[in-house]
């Protein structure tokens, strides 16, 4: 499984490298360097991996799927840059190296995040992503919804509110379905859209991804509570220190592990209609449950 993840991560890395401008002499050079620092050189690339694997179920040409995957990862990387800012999590490390505002400065980090966000939509809107303009509009609209008020950004707002008020289990699940799960669902949905999937096929992939996204966040909470900071690549225990409710705080370590395992089983079951063709996606769900970073 790791070999497949690394293979696709390398493809996405190369596509990001191709799509992001190289630093050129002039006043924008520092910003161009910061954009590439934020997007290149690290990360599991799970979201683009899910998009690529979903697209392969429908024999989508690799070049098209890679552009969509890179656009999705640009938006994800922008969210990490802004999430790490002093006004948000005030994080010092990301992927084992200084966060962007630490490596550069806060203003540059804000602008680099903005540049990645807008570049993502430019990539999706380009005919090179798909010759059908209506389909490209569906990709753009899907990513905007997943990343916006009713998706990731809305989840971040709920996360900030969680520092001031206690959340029950349903509240945490709603928060994470937006903040973490929305882009994971969009990854699988976009692969299906690129492939012209039938409604039932798209819905099956979305059901898989929704459960996978929640399991991913529960494992994040488990790692934050009991993982190895050097292995994870960022400081641990920040949510607990901030007084935020987590799956571990509400369910305990064993309860959270059991909940994640049930979600992974449900995610794999959602792929039944795809048969052996979806085996890599099933193994991805197992990887999410067993990961240590």
C-alpha cells in the first residue's frame, strides 16, 4: 500500500511542480518561493491519491486526473498554511519542517495560501483538465462547495468555536465532516465526475469517502493523544491543551479505536458494487486505520 501511495505522491508532486510557477527575478520571487514551499516536498498526498484511484475505476486519462488531483492538493495546502497561522493554531511545524509563516513571515504566508487557492480553480477551469466545459464547471463547483462555508471553511469556524464551548460527539462529527471530511469526499466525487460515473456509483464513492474521512480524523486524534511527535512530524497534544473536545476525550482511546475500525469496515462495504477493481481503495481504508503519521 505504501508503495502505491508513494508512486502516486510522486506523480502529484511532479504535476504540482509543473503547474506552479518557478521563482523568477523580481519583487514576486519571495512569494513564488513560498508558494512552492507550501505545496511541494512532503505530505501523504492522500486526497489526490483518492482522486486518482477513483478516476482509475472509470479509465480516466491520467493527465486529466492528475490536473484535478493537483488542484485539490493546492486547495488542501492553502488550508494548512492558513490553519497554521498565529490567528488560528499558531503551529511551528508542518510535515516535519517549519510552518510557512515561520520560514517566511505571516503576510507572505497569507498571500501564498491565497495564491494556491486561486490557482486551484484556474487549473480546473483550463480545457487541459477536460474538453467538456460543463464537466469542468462541475469540478469547479464541487471543489468550491467542499472548500467553502458549507465545507472545510465552515468546519474551521466550528473548530474555532469549539475552543469556547463544549461539543458532544454529534457536534465533533459534524465539525470533522466539514473540516476534514469534505475534501476527502470531494476527492472521490471528482474522480467519479471525471469518469462520467452513474449516480449510484458516485454515491457509493461518496459514502466510502465520508466514512473514511471521519476515520481519518479519529486516527488523527489518537495520534495526537498517544503518537510519537517525531514520527507524526508536528507537535502533539495541542487540542487537549486548548481544551477542545476530541474523539479520544469523549470515547477514550479504546472507544475511539473501535469507532474508527467500524467506520473503516463500513467504508469498505460501500465499495461492494465495484468488485475487485476497488481493492486499492479498500486497502487505503486499512492504511488510514493503521497509519502512524
